């Protein structure tokens, strides 16, 4: 029998032993090359909310989970061709997990327990491991039978990971990001935000002249919105504000008499652009360069809300997940800024990629339209403090 030369056998053995380590190292290098940005996916959930943050090191945070089933569409109880329930938003979110390379979700933040936010929390937790859940606490102030299903399903999975009850002033310790809670369970921060001990966030703590003529509104009749976990996400020089479905008078309290939140690069609209929210004394004080509205074709996207954002000082572009039917010709952004245009156009997302210097890009995944936003210069930051 012919024998293989000894040195060949040795080389083959070395290759077998070292190949997995080599492939792993190559994979890590590719991962590092592929993404050096904080990527934020604003996922279309037809007027619900689901926003995925993925840091350059791959840590992931999903804020809200969209609607269960086919809710938010006229045929809310529709089934698929084989008669099974539709899992529209869960499927869309899962597709974005795949796109972003997320196989374990590090943080699932549930702003509050309305079905357009907590809708797929349980469904997603059954599809992918979730390491931490963050919410306003294990109770809901509304338990109408038609609204409790998604909440109760979430309660059943919540303890599969580590459950954390958010309190205003807390940090959510997402590696590589500074995530601060500014509202939860009806409570709000009481002192100006800081980026480091003794160092105020840009514009935070200054008297707000818009409070002079500020109006308050009748309290929202759906108190679960009032409980929303609101967060500020900071990555290097970039700041984003997401207040969930917080209401007008709470927005007022965060902005008056002093602007406790400061100024921002990006603002995710409160309550899908519904007129129960959208206090100009907040929205005009935060000087966001980019706003993103999580509206549906027929949910949110209120003309008065749209106008307030459109007129906000410092705003460069206003992106929307849908063209708003009630907005008409005068209260919608130009088409290239809209992720979905009509009743038959659904499931296109917006993607923001943020660099540590505070510059970022926005990409409309429907048509590939892209915009670049440079880092704020120091003088721009200080002039925003005036
Ligand atoms: Zn909502």
C-alpha cells in the first residue's frame, strides 16, 4: 500500500486544526470592515413603531415591535393563503435582523403596551434569543379586552431574559452607545441632561423663550401613552430623541420653562405624528436637523403636527415612513423622502448610518435615495445654545 509522505500528512493536519480559527478571524475582520457606523433602521409597521439600532461592534437594541397580525391595515384579521395568521410586522422585523446580521437581540425596549408597540414582543422573543427587556413596569393602566392580548403575551416571555424597569435618569447600558431614559411610567426627568458628570448636553438647561406663548392640551384619554419610555441615544457627537407616544403636556414639561433635553441631530416623531402630541415648545427648541415620522398611510401624519415639524428651526429634512392620506399635497414631504407612497406600497424602511464624528446618512430603501448630513461644527453647536 502506498503511503503519503509524512510532511504532507503534517500539513493537512495543521490545516484541519487551524482552519476554524482562520475562518473566525476572517469573519471578524469582515464584520469590522462591513460596519463602522451606528445603523438605525426605521422599520415600516403601518403606523406602529419598530426601530432597530445596531452598533459598530454588533450590539443590538430594538425599540418596539410593531403590530401583531395584520393590524393597521383595513383587512386586520386577514390570513395568508394557507389560512394561517399573518405575522406581517414580525416578518418585516425578522428580515431586518437578517439584513443587519442580528442573531441575538441584546436589548428589547418596549415603550408602552399599546398593540402597535408591544404587538410582536412575544412572537419575536420566540424567534430569536433576547438578552434584556426594558419597559415601564409589569402592569398596564389599560386592560380593555381588545387591547390586552399583546401585553399579556409579552408578560409571558418577559422573564425569559433579564427584565429591567426603566426610570427617568437611568442609562440603558447598551455597549458602545449612551442611551438615557427621559420618561417612564408617567414620570419625567427633572434636571437638564448631561453628556458627562458636570457637562450639560448641548443646549440642555437653557431657558426656553417658546414657553411664553406655550399652550397646554386636555389630557390624552388613552393613559397608556402617558407611560411611554422615552429615550435619548447618543453616539459620539450625534444625538437622537425618541419619546414613544408621550403626550403634548409631557412634551411641554420636558421643554418648559427650561429645555431639559437640549438639541438633537435626529428626532423620531412622538405618537406617529398625532395631534395629541407635537408641542412646538419642545419640537422647535430641540433644533433637530432630521425628523423621521413613524406614521402609516392612515395613522398619524396629522397636518398640524407635520406643519409644526416642517417649520422647526434648524430642520433640514423631514422623512416619513408613509405618505399621509390626510396630509394631502401640502402636508407631506417630497416623494423621495417618503418610504412608502400608497396603499399598495408597504414594507419599505428608512436606514440611518451614523459616524462617531456626528455625521450621518439617510437612505430610503424604496428607491435608494440618499442624503448626507455633515457633523455639526463647534460653532453650530454653540449657536444652537443661543
Ligand atoms: Zn403608537
